[in-house]
């Protein structure tokens, strides 16, 4: 089967919500059984956990943490729910986390499209949530995040299917996201090779990480993220002169003091002649989060086209995997 292009993934984004809804099966677990939840995953498989964690931050009565490493935390035990995510099912870090989570007696939920992780899930009869094959892992966020929202929602006794059904409808007609993507592209096109600096508030921190990942992996460009208010205590001191950066502001508007900090930073950077795009975000709802993700995914694809980069290939990542294989 030929790989699904990034453009096809984005054009048919609503299908990822539909797939998750149609394939979801209740895990039957309740939040009161656990003292903490850990979500393990790398790259595109990890960012869904960060966004889901942020979405439920004001509802979860226990800590939810995301780990993108070889180890689960020392506190993990039989009262920990470990949700391990890997599109290929063969990510070495996630497989190592699986072994540690088992040793510590964690309850485990698996999310993967296949590979060793799925085989282990079958062997130990673990709840498993599938992702459709044929995609580049970084373009499967709709599958991964939908599943995580359903899994965490069920833990809380909250039915997330109506929300995901609404999102499916939203992305069958994604004109707003495309419009924003075109605005961002027009803003930055003549300096698209510049480093991107994504400035967010707390609600959009995970989305900001996602934007950086897509610019890095698809457009082969440098991208970094800063979060307000923290960045006002350090990063801001580097802006006494114009920078060769593209600044993208993602602010939910949830906090008036943070809004004031964005206003000050915008004035400071503008006075120095910097290029800024302030994404017009209404709130921190799922609709807004997914709209920004979708629009910025398109931006990363168009940036790769402008730079004549092949956004389907990840040569250095493959070189790293070969190097690590020799070391094992």
C-alpha cells in the first residue's frame, strides 16, 4: 500500500475522528481506582497525550503526566494506569516503558497500529486501541488524540463521543482553518526559511510543541516554543534588536494578565521590526485546539513546498535509527 500523503491526510482529516468513534470499545476502568495516570509516547505519538492532559487539567482529580523517554517514573505502581502509544508499535523507548510498567504492576492500555506493542497487548490481553495504517506517524494526531480523549473521558465518566462527532462535522468543511493557514503563509512566505518561534499561553503549550514538531519534520526548519508568563522572565531579554525569526502567537485569552503580557511582547517585537502573526483564537475548546493544529499543519506543508523539501522523507531520523540499531 502506498503511503498516504500529508495533503491527503489533511484533506480527509474528519475521517480520523470517525475511525476513532467507530472503533472505540469501553475499557471499563474508573478514575477512583488509580492514584495517577502516565501516558508514554514519542513525537507524534506523544503530543496527543500532552494535548489531552491539558484539555482535562481542570477536571482530573489525580495527576496525569506524559513521558517521552525510556523509563516510567519511580512512583509508578499497581495504582498507576499507563497508556502507551506508538503508531508503528515498534518505538524502542515505548517498548522499554512497557517492560518497566509491567514490572511495576501498572495497569496498561495500548494504542498502536501494529508491531510488537500490539503483539504484547494480545499476549497479555490488554485493552488496545487501533490506528489506521498507511499514514506518516506525525499525521495521525486525529486518531491518537481522539482515542486519548475517549479513554480519559471514560475514566471520568464523561462521554466524549458527542464532542468528537461535532469535530468530525467541523472538519468536513474546514474553511476557517484553511483561511488561517493561508493568512499565516502569506505573512511568512518571503522569509519562510527563518526560525519559527511559537509563543503560547498554558492552554496552547502542547499545541505549540506540535507546531514546532511539524515545522521541523515536514519543512526541515528550526522551530522553538516559549510559554507565557514564564518566558517574560527570561526570553524577553533577548529582544533588544530585530531577530531573523517568524513569530507565531497562540493565546487562548483565558487570563487577563497573560493577555497583557502578549500585548507588551507584540508591541516590543513590532517596534524592532519583527514579523508576527497573532492567531485569532476564541478560547481553549477542542474546536479551537484542533483548528489551530490543522491550520499549522497546512502551514508546515506549504513551507516545505516553498523550500522544495520532501515532507514525506525523514532521512536524518532514519540514519539515527540505523545508528542505534548498530549499537544494540
